[in-house]
């Protein structure tokens, strides 16, 4: 089957030095771009993370320091990656909670103003977990009746994710072949940032979702406790979270003018 697309969608997968969105780095990125007419294009980059790759990470994806020693840094390929995804929605497996947030951090470090305002995100893992509660390898076996060779290879995982989504749409009558529907269906709790530090209340207002101000409006906290904003910017929070906080503060300031 062919996905019903109004714009391209880029399925992508990251192999990284670890799972800390703020501190860890990409060592491989694979992108499968699917166009509305069904045409597909693939790009894969090995990336020098400019930090040692922990053995426990290499044991999973097989990428070692030696393998990426001569690879470009993410900053060197950032514009090429952005040019592939800039006009597209994004799809992945656990991408809403990991791949997209970490990609955003790398983009911002490379001084590329990445955001998700004009694109949808379809997380195939969330659809799978809502329907069957399994891993990607099991999803590939369950939906496609195939064994996933080279699991934790970014290219193999990316292709499998694309195939699984198409099979999910074909299997479940209540899944619409529409990116707006799939993005909404595969999303979890709504957050203003990728990492989940700023959530929305029932009125659509941004609230802190952690710490001593959990549940309080961001605008009220920043107004009553100005020093908290400075602390947040200097603390070990993701760059994208800081970008969202700054935008909220500026918006609130402009609204008062």
C-alpha cells in the first residue's frame, strides 16, 4: 500500500552514544524520505560524536570510536540533514520521546533553528504499543511476517519502521491513512517541549511538569520568580526546552506592551 501524504514524510533512526537527550550525541543517522507520489530516497551518515562512545552503546549498535574517527561531525552535516527533512513530517520508532528531541539538540548546537511547528510527528512505536505492546523486531515479525536482520542498524531499523507503519494501516480499520490522524494517534501527553518539562493544561496553557513548580503556569512562575528563568537557562536542561521557555517569556513580555 501507499501512504496517503500531502507532503513528504521522513522516517529516521539515530544510533547514539547513550540515551541522555542533553548530553549524548549521534553516531549514525539514517533517513528514508517518502514523497506523496510514493517515491523514496535514502540517506545515511556516520557521525563523529566528538566524545568517546561507551562500550555498552557500541555493544548495541556496533559503532566504535575507530569506525567514526574519520567521519564528519554533526555540525558539518547538519545543513545536509536539515535540507532533507525541512519540508517533511517526521516518523520513527520511539521518535517522539527520543529521536526527535535528540535531533533537535544536535540541530540547535549546530545553530540551525529546528522546530516542529509546521510538521507532524508519527511515532510507530506508540501505535504499536497501543495495539500490541511489543518491540520493533516483534512488530516487524507480527505485522510483516519477516525477521529483522541487523537490528539496531539505523538503516535496517528505518526501513522496518516504514514497512510496519504501512502494515499497521492495512491491518487496523480504525487507523486512517492520514498524517494528521496518525500524528495525533501516536502522540502521548501534549508537551510544549520535546523532553516533557513543559506540558499543557486543559486550557492549552504551558505549565511546568517537574520540580517545585509542577502544575503551575510557566508565565506566572517566571513573573513572580524572575530568578527561576535564569536558573533554568544555566541548568542542565535540553536546549530546545530553554528555547521554548525563552519564547514564552518573550511572548508574555510582548503581550504586556
